[in-house]
């Protein structure tokens, strides 16, 4: 097929996705904004979220400029790599910014829509999430298409492409960590003082931390998550492209896997383009009746995601048929894509099983609340550890199947298959914070209990879909990071004039440098988690003391006769998050560079393997333990074991505050961490060629 025809198809798919995002945004913005009180609360959330994101992006702009200059002057890289890096950073930041801008405008409208019906509340909140989903995939494909048009004739094309992913990942790590610290510190402070100490309802307007909590949902769970999934999406495509294009020159790989460079570039793009169309169809299939039951809501989203997955499989087959044919290795590549796609769906379902209060694991955690917070924490953490079994097995099977049919190229394109339905997966994830904010706005506005019941149903579903989205993102991160590591190995061997068999012979457990790299890589995710958890703990400490101070010093506050100083908590969270995000992010960027230059390129390969393995396990554990604690609390709040205000409820609130930074700060940041270190290694491969290390 003519490359121009293919690039036009990819661009049309991306523009179609962005066009539907515009349509969804227009629909949401046409909805009623609600009462004056709803508008007032929404305006406060909007002001805080935009202020934080503006300050965060100004800091990130400095980092992007500094790193871009360094890339430009480093030998064997150059200014085109730097330009690609800056372009990737801009696209990643833009995806997060657009999604958050939609969310802060949809929360009040969702609260107003829930007054009409449950289905209308779901429609408004889900379509706002769809704006994020379609923007992530649309901007990703469009950005990569622009790179191709600009640089496909450049002899350094293979160096330029990874720069785009590096820029996207750099923005994502800071956005996810900074937003995660903000949101979970505010959430923890509001819950500990409000629910546990004062016994007041969640999102009570007397609580000084509630506005900061709402702001955090947007800057962490929307803007940070958008940048996170954007870099997952483009990194998986970049890894596949790099492996495929290098494979066309390598005698160690069968050239019939990827017959030419055009196919290497366009096959993952066509699979992703098909996923955009499939996701669009799936989004329009999501609707629900009027009974606010978790089962009905889950089925509505499943209908959309399953339909999108089936359609993506069909479109992927057509892409393979037209680009590679279905004889010989062509059909083998399709089986690799299908393996990744199926694994992604099943990982989502396994996450749903371990985190939804429809199933026994989370119900058992709720039951443990009758004996206090200690048993809640023990059962929840055990559940998180046990939940690693299905995703690890599924990823292992996907790797084996993909490798059997299409060698290491199959592993990479399996990651593309897993992420091909990101448009709708991201929509189901981004809708959750909007529903959460809507419930809080309903509470603060004093609307009738039946309206809060509807938003609570949407919020509870959002907790489950957020956990499912995290499981999906973590599974895809493992495949993508592994593909990037393989791309690093191929890029290094090509630059150093070495064969792949020689490279892998050097990554041996008999080599002390490789073993040291492996241990250091295995250690780093644990250190990263410690740093991010400590950051949330320190900031929560400040928020709790501030909320206590206001209840103590502001006369009439507890009786509802005075207004809390919401801005104080917003300011504390903003300053702390921007300060505390720097160390984990800088450590992630610096460590692979130091390992590569001090211990050498082979030790760096061992380092990446160790980081990917332990990062994968810790990320699943943290995300699912936190998700199950959160939904155990939600189950109690439906009336089980005494309902809201009971001792059992207070125990689950404590469990939830333990799980919050695990599932929304440390856990999701780990998948960015392992990909960022892998993409940095890929970018540095030409620089490290022939460099044995200092030790």
C-alpha cells in the first residue's frame, strides 16, 4: 500500500477522534450548569485546578528546555532529537490540559444532570471522560504522523522518534507524581478530620479541605492520568516502530516479519487508527437505565469496552492483511496483536474482580471492618498481593504467544494491541473523577438525598473503572517497557556494530556488572514508592493540622454558622506537591543515565529488567489494594455493617486513607517510571555504543 495513503488514513483517524472529542465537549458544555451554589463550587474548583496546573507546567517548561538543550549538544543525538523531545512534551501536556479543562466544566453539569436522571448523569460525566480519551489517542497519532512527514527522509530518523516518547514520559512522571501528591494529601486530610474525628459527612461544606480534595481529583486523576496514558500509547507505538525498522537491517531477525521500513512504521499506526474508530463506536454504546445498581452500570461500560475490543481485532486483521498479507508471517503478527488485546481485556476483568464490591475479595475486606482498622489493612494488602497473580500470568502468556508467532517484534506489537482501545479505556477512567466531584458538589449544595444516591452510584462505578484502568495501564506498561528495552538492545547493537546474539550473551548472570544492575533496578521502584508515600504523608500532616486549626479557631464553623478558609488548604497542597514531585522525577531521569555511564550498557540492560519486574508487581499490588479499600468503604456507605458514621465505617475510612496514596500516587506513577527509564535508555543507545562504563 502507498505510504501516503496510509499516512492519510492515520491522520483521518486522528482527526476523527479529535472531532468526536469536540462534539462530546460541545454536548457537555450545552448542559445546564445548575443552581448558583453549584456554579460557585465549580468555579472554586476550576480556579484551584487551573492555578496548580499553570504553576506545574511552568516548572516543567524549565525542565523541558534544559533537557532539550542537553540533548541538542550531546554527540550522536543533536538538535532534531531535542526538537522531537520538546514536541512530545508539548503533546503530553496538552492531552492532560484538555482533559482537565473538560472535567472542571463537567462536574457541576453532572450534578445538575443527576437531578434529572441517573442515565443523564452518566451521559454527561462519561462524555466528558470521552473528551480525554479521544484527545489522548488523536493527539498521539497526529503527533507521530507529523514526525513521519517531517523526518522520514532524515538518516537519523531512528534517533529522532524516541525523543518524542522521552518528552511525553518526562512530562507524565512529574504530572502524575505532582498531581497524585496533591489529590491524596487533600483527600486524606479531609477524611481523617471530617469523617473520623468530627463524624461529619463526606464533602461537608464545613470541612476546609473539601475544595482542595475536589481540585486534586482533577489535577491528579485527570490531568496526570491523561499525560500518563498518552505516553503509554505513544511509547508502545514508538517501541514497535523502532524494533521493526531496525529489524529490516538485522541479520539476526527474519526480515519477512517486517518486509520494509514503511511497514515497520505504519503497521502499529494502522492498528492504533483502527482502535480509535472502534473506541468511538464503543463510546456511543454506553448507556444505562434508571436503577442505580452497580451491576447495571458495569454492564453499560462493559458493553462499550467489549464491543471496542472486538472491532479492534477486526480492524487489526484488515491492517495486517493490507500491509503484510496473511500468508506466512503476516497472520503470525495478527496473532501477536490479538494476544495483547485479549490480555488487556482480561487484566481489566481481573482488576474488576479484586476491587469491585460486587465480588468477594472486597466484600471480605468490608466484613473485616467489624474488628477495626488493623484487620482492614491486613486483608486489603493481602488482596493487593494476591491480585498480582492474574495480570502477571496474562502478561506472561501474551509474551510467550507473541514471541512464538513473531519473535521480539511480536512482543512489541502485542503492547500496541493491548493499548489500541485506549480511547474508550481512558474515557471510563477519566469519567470517575468527574462523578466524584459531582457527588461532592451535590453534598455541598444541599441537594436531596436521592440525588446523592445517584452520584454515589456513579462514583462507586468510577472507583471500579479507575482501578480497572490502572490495571490496564500497568499491564500495558510492562509490555511497553519490555519492548522499549528490546528496542534499546537493538539500537545499541546497530550503533556499536554488534549482533544481537552477542549483546544478549553479555547480559549474563555470570557478569557482576549485570547482576549489580539487576539489583539496583529491582530496588529503585521501592525507593520511588517510599519517596512518593512520604511526600503524601508529610503533606497530609499539614492539611490535617490546618483543618483541625480551623475547627478550633473559627467560631461557629462546626455549627455551620461560619465559612472555612478553603484557600489555605489549596495553597498548602499546591506548594507541597510542586516541591515534593521533583526528587522522585529527577531520580527516575538520572538513574539510567548514571548506570549506563558508570556500569556500562550491559549493566543498564540488567537494570531495566529488574526495574520492570519489581515495578510491575508493586504497581499492581498498590493499585488493587487501594482500590479494594476504597470500595470496601463504599460498600459500608450503602448501609452494610452499620453504614455511615459507624465504627465499621470509620475503620474503612482509615483503610481508604492508607490505600489512597498507594493507588493514586505511587502505584500509577510506577508504570511511567519503568517506561521513562526504558525510553531514556533507548535515546542514549547511540551515545553508549562502544562505551564500556567507568567501572
